[in-house]
C-alpha cells in the first residue's frame, strides 16, 4: 500500500519516544510532529535525520484503514492498547 495523500495520521496519532530533529524528547500521542507539512507530507522524509521508527513504518491497510479518519482512529486505538499493557 502507498501512503494516502493528505493523511499524516502516522505523524500525529502515535507517540514517538526517540528524538526527532527539533523535538529532542520525541512527541506525545496525538501531538502533530513539527515536520508534518500543511499538505500532510513529512518535511524530513528523505533526510538521514528522520527517526528510525519513522523510516521503518510502512503503510498497511490494517493500520491505515480506508481513510485518514480511520487511520487516526486505528493508530490511536493501537497506541492506547499499548499504553494500557505497560
């Protein structure tokens, strides 16, 4: 699956615990990454500074659903399920 244009759910819904350029403590779940552009593309997508967790993410229907809204819900639910098992 290719990333959905104008989505950016993976740059908003999950928490990222590793440092991100300009966000040394990562980001909280639901917080927009500072590198997410207005058209919901990653501003550091081709940068070697892009976090490993972001580089490893691959769009999949199981995670991204059929719309941006569905992706935000699925990823948020996964984030909440992970937090409740910690």
